[in-house]
C-alpha cells in the first residue's frame, strides 16, 4: 500500500446552490515539484457532516473529466479542462445541465493559474473567483430542471494586523 503525500493543498472555491443547502469546497493538490497532482472536493451537509470527500488524479480529469455533482441519475455538473497542463494550469470548464428535459448543457469557463506562489481561479476577464453559486432553472410543470447559470464572485478575506 502506498500513500500519496501532497506538498500543498490550495482551496480554490466554495460552491453553493439554490436547490440545496450543501456546501462544496473545491481544492487542488500539488506534489513536491509544484505540479498539479489531483483535484479534491468535499461536500458538507448543513449540520456540518461530510457527505462526500473525493480526490481525483489530475491525469483522469485531463483525459476524461469527472462528474462533481450528480442529481437524480443525471451528471448535473462535469469538471473538464482544455489547454491544461499539470505545471501551469489552464482552462477549467464546468459543463452543467441547463435543461434535463431537453438534455441541453451549458459551459462555464474559468482559468486556473499560479498567482503569487498560489494556485487560484480567475474568470476569463482575469478577475479572481473563490465563490460559485448554482442558480436553479425552474419549469412551472416539472419544478427544477437544471442549472440556469453558475454565478461567480470573489470574497475578500479580512486580514488582521496586530
């Protein structure tokens, strides 16, 4: 049995949604040579209990993508990449189910890049992102049928100086 030790773990974003109260923390893990080793997401319930803790090797994400949100048997959100390398990052695509009735999917593109010796997410306008919110797509007849949009924002961290 081998144990994979990660040199560093970078929290990229906190993901919440309109349709449930779960919180997903999204991370990237690097090896001792500062290469992206894996992505990890931890989903917690409102009571703080961990529902899901998944780590996926970067090679798998690059080769085939990974479903990070599944609802009612549907791949609600797939994480995929393009123009991506384990050394420098690249485009991260959130391929999401817009309409489960028609099977329509949309894509939200973000950029994963090194910034001051830390891996961070940016929107394509180069604004930092560390929060995402999945807004539900509603149908009068069927209720929630997908994700209308993925909203992004950046919440500044308060720094205390003594």
